[in-house]
C-alpha cells in the first residue's frame, strides 16, 4: 500500500502547475518571500537528515520575471508601472505614530 500511495502522490505532484497564483490553470503560487522559501527548503533538509527519501522536487524554482522592487500593482504581468506608486505607495508603507511631549 505504501509504495502505491507514494507512486500516485508523486505522479499527481508532478502534474501540478507552479506559476502566478492569479493565472488560470495554476495550482500553486509562490511563497510569500525569500525567508519563507528558505524555511520551506530547510524542512526538506531536516527530513533528509532524519532518514526521509525525497521522491520529487526539493529545489527552488526559477523566478517568474516580476520586478519585486516596486509596490503592488502596475500593468499586466510585469507588475511595473505607475498604478499604485507615488503618494499612495508612500502612504501604504507608512505607519503613523503619535508622540506627546510635555509643554
């Protein structure tokens, strides 16, 4: 039973499409950031050290071509453009803090 299950799961995982989470036909989107990716990959290393056998995957995929250095939005698939930049981007990344002083 174990071998049949592993074979079926491996086949199904090989059929999954990893891409932009908003794209039609995508099954798995990207992780939230590099730190999360490193943590996910570290779990694979832990499993290997504890004697697990990796049957598929286990490595980071090549990057989707999005410029992560700009705020959210932009035009089409590039995420680059003026849609949410400028004053609105500054407001998005700003936390208002109030400080009181004694007069």
